[in-house]
C-alpha cells in the first residue's frame, strides 16, 4: 500500500508538471463542440458539484479545481460555481443558467447521470464542452476524469474480508451502498459484491437514498433489529460519512465497532480520525488533488479549443456516448498504517487537523506526532 500511495503521488506530480505542456489543436477526440475558441486565458468555467453532505466537495474539490484553473490561466480564468444540494432538478436549472451565460466550458459532477443527459446535449448544441467529473454523465460529454470505481469496491471488500479472517463465515455482514442515482455507487457495488458473496454472508443490503448519513443510520438500526446485534460480524459502508452514522447506530445498539469492522471511502477528516481511534477499520484514499488537477487541465484545454488526447489518453463508454476521452486516477486502501503516506504526504490535512486533543493519544500510539 505504501508503494501504491507513493506511485499515486508521483503520478499527481507528473500531471501538475504536464499542465504547462503544449496541446494539439482540436480535431481529434474532445474539444470539438462547434463553439469557436481562442487561446485566451480569460475564460469562464462553470463548476457544478452535486451536494455538500459529503465533506469532500466543499472542502477539497471546489477549492482545488478553482486554484487549478487560476494557475493554468495566469489568474485570468473565472469559475462560476453552483452546488445542487443533491437535487437533480436544481442541477438541470444550473446547467441552463450556465448555457444562457455562455460560459466557455462546464465541469459537471452529476446528481443523476441519466436525467442530466438532455442538459449536456443542450450545452453541446450551444458549443459549450462538458467535462464529466467524478461521475460519468450521460449525453455527449467531451472528457471524463474519475477513479477506477469498480476497483474502489474491490479494495473495500478485500480489506473487509481480510480483516474478518475466520470470522467471515461466522455471522452476517451488512452492505450499505450509495444512492442508486449515482453511477459510481453501482460501480462500487459491482466491485465489492462478488468478493463479499464468495467470502461471507450478506444479511442485509441497502441502497442509501441521497448518500444521506441519516438514512444510513436508520438502515443500520433496521439491520440490527432484523439480524440481531450478536450476529453481525462486519459492515461494508460505501463511504466515510455513512460509516460515521452506521457506527453511531452500532454504538446505540450496544455493538462495539472496534470488534465489528466498518469500511469507508473518501478519507474524510472524521473518517481518518475514526480509523486512528479504531472505531472505523479502513477507508479508500482517492487523490482529489490529482483528480481536480486533471479536471482543470481538461476544462482549460477544451475552453481554448485544444485537443485533450494527451491529457485523457484512455476512453470510457456511458449508456449514450462511446469513447469519451478519459483519465483514471488510482486509489489506495487507507488504514492506520499508511496515513503518513497518503493524506498527510499529499497535504490533504495537516497533522494538527487530525491530531486534535480528542485524538492526541491515538495519534501518539500510531506514531503521528
């Protein structure tokens, strides 16, 4: 895992250095949306993020993307930001507003990948390229960057099975998936489910509406009621925010989360602190600085009418669009053992952010001082 984290950081540095490199003029995949572009740095980028209940969007994605665009345009690029608050209709309206404003490019992290397709088409018709960020939206998007989301599920499931060891067959696990409107949630599940089905018994499984921790808490309480607190040996939680709510439900029912491992994803600050304290077993570290850097680079290139072939050399297929230029960012399983080599090394958090007085003893015990 240490080598994987270092490789991810090295790749991120390569991406940042590559930003200043030249790009070919449009004519290949990406960037040819019909709107006449120029090489001017005075561009306007629309940034649409899906919700703010998950801490990463406001704390990391928004400022990282905004800074990246400023760096690539000598401070002349402008970002128009909106958050949909997990409402697909709101995001459709936000797309319409950006199209009316005639922004140069849109970075879109969709609430509902299917319902937004018509808005993506309208942007295309208006000559405004769209970068699908983190989630591959339907419609004629021009480029896409994300993580290997099926691999995220596999990383979570393999870590949980390994941690359970001989206990895997002695009881039931609860599987708390994300929202069905999020295509990534389906990919996480697709990666995890075969591994979990083979190694253990899934007692209850939920698709958590809106990724809402309150819904995850209620679902976990229902699972405990149905299965019995002594029969649950582990919990697959698709992300850290839900993991926190699940752990609360476990504690309320008298289940010790240090003995019943809970997975997560996103390496949120509270998630990292729970991992140090032992109440959450693991998370998945995804290099948001790298993902944001790529998104900003794609957006600037498309706004300036340049090809993105060298930035996004791979391809992805949505239900509506084939061969979308794509750049996939690697992921790393995060446990107590590699906090230094992931979130601290990449400066996602400062040591003082993690090691507050409440977690000072846990930090000391794990060599974080």
